[in-house]
C-alpha cells in the first residue's frame, strides 16, 4: 500500500476528540480510521438508496408475508391438527 505524506490544519480540540473517539494511538491511525468509517457510511447510504429500485427483489411487506407463512407452516408441523 502506498502512502502520501500530507500536511493538514486540524484544530487541536477536534484532533483530541478524534483520537478519543477512535481510540487510536496515533494521529495517522485516527485519521485513517475516520476516513474508513466515512467511506463505509457513504457506501451504506448508497446501498440503502437502492431499496425498492429493483423489481427482482422482494419488498419488506413481501418478505414479512413469506416469513409469517414459514412460521405458520412450522407451527402447523409442530402442532398437527387432529
């Protein structure tokens, strides 16, 4: 992995808060952790934005209906009617 040395002007108070929040031992580690977390959160947002955008996927209601049907079938098998 390649690294790029960069000079940043980050207020001391913000850096201390970042070090505390990330529990990082170094400023570099804290900044890298914050960048990775930010990228992860943006990827999650992008995935969530796709919700309901594909006709090939079930809706939440369809998934819940299927789960309820499975639970009913399981219950019927465990407690057969006589």
